């Protein structure tokens, strides 16, 4: 949504009617609002993320129950920092986890 982020759905038409016309012409899939990205951009970004995730996960063991996995990003790529950590579960008894 770019400059219209967190604004009501009618904000683009009210604040920048030319953007509303542009969006109607180009369609939601292709129109990039000022400072934002088109749905096609989002789809490509999600595809890249799932591709990297699948590549990294191919070499990993199954995820332990209640574990924590941590990824670090550099703005362009994610890197696996910790996989399936369960140290936070150490010392818990079954009674502590129930109400």
C-alpha cells in the first residue's frame, strides 16, 4: 500500500485520485502505489522466500515439538540461525504446562 499503508480503503481515491484512476487502468496485480509494491511484486518475494526455505529445509531433520527456529535476514536473503531449539523446555514438568 506504500504511502496509503494503514489508511482506510477509500484513502487513495480521496487523497490521490490520479492513483485511483491508475489502479483502475493497470489492475491490482500490476499497479504499484507510491512507496509500495504491486501484488505481482509480493508474489515474487514470497516465491523467493519459499524457494530459499525449501532449499534450507531439505538438509534439516524434522522439527521437534514446541521448538524454536530462528532466521536472520540481511534485507535480501534469510539465513538459518538456529534450528529446532528446545533449551527453553528444559526443567519444565508436565504439571507446569497444564491449567
